[in-house]
C-alpha cells in the first residue's frame, strides 16, 4: 500500500515482507522522498523501517486515536 503525504513530497509504502517471515519485524515501512535533496526529512532517497506486528498495531491504534481527537476538536471549534 502506498500513501502520499506532504503533497507527494513523501511517499510511504507499507507491506508485509514474506521473505522475512521468520523474523518478528517483518512489516516494512518504506519512506521515499521524490523531492529536492534540501527538502528531505531523511538522509537518503529511501529509508526502510521494520516493525513487529505488535508495533504496527500500536502505531495504527495511536494514529486512529489522534485522528479521532483531531476530528472532535475540529467539530468543537465550529
């Protein structure tokens, strides 16, 4: 799955690495930055982070909770 962030300046690819299934950290987050070098968040054009299933669930749970908080706050300010 690919997600474009920051108007396409950062692309996050998330996938299960079948070839690494014997390892706990077999969920890969790949960050690609097709922008100018001086705009990079990471040092390279591609950066890989490997997560365990538990870490991936915790990240997803936290993102959903913060998104919900943002939605509630936006409704309260209207």
